[in-house]
């Protein structure tokens, strides 16, 4: 198994890691990331997978140092990150790895049945999301917990007692990143994923944008039209803040991010 993991992961070349807004983002394909995560699960090697969109970059600024190196894998999510990459490096990320599409794909591609624990959203939503994941895969949901009124120690103990191998945390930015960073060392699941609003989409509580809108990278506009009160600040003030961070970085490239070697996904 160790040999298999070493074949899936390699020391990333400088061109495969792109610093954006204080975070090291992996430029990797869906296939490469699925292979890496699958191999890590087989060996029990811990991976924390986070999807970095513009909101993540803005809200999670305090965690820039904490999220560098193993076991964290940060991948790009959304059109704003694509534009930022072109501005900073002259080329876009090879694929848009948004969590809403990638996590269900990852779950469907895992060859070995896993034990899943879902944490976040309301109890009704997380229960419905759990049923859908079980109906559409060979994996077993061994626990689910809403994202309200929880004690860290009790919740971590509950997760560990279930024997879960995969933990999906859907608290939104930056709450899910704060919770993962705070409790990661005590959690036993090999794979921990920050999934944002995934449970809402899986449960059917809200409908996603039609495929043609998503193909034009305009899902953000569709969501804004549906939830203007909640999302207006994110897509106005938040985007101005994101642009400011990226433009500041473009004037002084942070080459020091590449000093440490880390193991990460490969497309081989």
C-alpha cells in the first residue's frame, strides 16, 4: 500500500503549487486528486481537503500559515480563482474543482466502501443528504449531526466512536475551517473535507443553477438572484476584498511559500 501511495503522490514541482491570497493552491486534475485521496484512504494517511473560492480566501485569511503542508490539500473553486491564477501566473488552473460537483464524484469513484460521517446544516437537511449518499453509493453513513449547539469534545468523541473513515464538514466559511483546524489532531477519520453548502444541494432543499448557467461560470449570479439578502455582501464587498488581496500579491510574489517540500497529488 505504501508503494501505491508513493506512486499517486509526489513532491510537487513549483509549477503545480500556486500561492493565491496567502494559501498554497494545488493545480491538479479531478482524476489526479481522486487517485491521491483513494490511495490515502487505503493506507490510512490523513488528508484534509478544502475548496478555496474567493469567499474562502477572504474569510480564512488568519489560517494561511496553518493550512500549508501536510495533511492539507487546497484546490481551486470558482471563476474568481481562475481569473486570479491568470493574473498571477499567466494561466488558469487546469480544472474548476468546486466541492459541490467534486465531492459527490469522489464518493462515487472510491473503490473501497467507506464509513461516512456528515456534520453541518440542519438535522432535516443532513438526514436527507445522508440518505441520498447511501442510496447512490456503496458507502455507509455511520453518523450525522447538525451544525448547531455542539460541544467540540463530545462531537469529536461521537465521530471517532462510529469508526468513520470520511468526515464531511458543512458549516460554511470560515466556521468549518476553524472547526477542522481546532479539532483535526483529535479526529480519527483519514479524510476530512470542508463541503460548504453541499448537504443543502444533496438534500434537494435548494435547486442548483441549470447546467447551461454553470457551463458559463455564472452559478454565482443565479445564487445571488435567489438569495440576495444573504449573498449580496459576499459578491460585492467580498469580491472587492478578494481583488485587493490578489492585486497586492501580484506586486510582490510570495516565493517563500515554496520553501518546504510537501507530498501532494499527481496526475500520473
